[in-house]
């Protein structure tokens, strides 16, 4: 019977790269949604014009996701929070895809799919690492 090996350094670097890409994207999105004037935001994202509460809620969710991707690993505390953050990202991206498709903006969902795929990769990699470390 073959024993599980410790995840490689290359895998850890790849996971951290994915996490940083996700975190940077979600920090940027949070900043845009929470700090930009509504008129300026509406020129970039038309859906924000009549959805102020949704903009605020998704901005807060984006900020929490970004924090959850970086801080647990950086401080080496509660690493499962990164997995939870990515699970939240998956839910957020699924909701965004449904929202955009319902608005006739299916051409806009490429970024949502890309971010969801990165989040799945991080969940898989960090879950695998956690299982191996428990053994």
C-alpha cells in the first residue's frame, strides 16, 4: 500500500499563486463596490445602478473572501478558513452567473467561471494538504 506524500513545494507555490490572484481580484472588487461613487461604478458595471444594497453586500462578501484567502495561511492559524473562503467564493460566483444570465449578460460570465475554477483548485489543494498533514 502506497503512503501519501507531503504536498510538493511546487504545489504549495501554485496554490499560493492562485490564492493571491483570487485575493487581489476580490480586494479590487471590494474597493470598487464599497469606495467608488455609484455613478462612476454604474458606467463600468451597469447592473450596479439600481442595486445599491446588492453592491454593498457583494462588496462586503468580496472583502471577506479576500481576507479569508490570505490571513489564515499568512499567520498559520485556522487554515480551514481558506477552504471556507473559497467555498463562499464558489457560492458567490454561482449567484453572479445566475444573476448575469437572467439579465441577458451571459457574455459577462467568463471572469466568474475563471474565479470559480481557481477557487475549486484551492479547495482541492488545501483540502488535500490538510488530509495529508493529519495522517
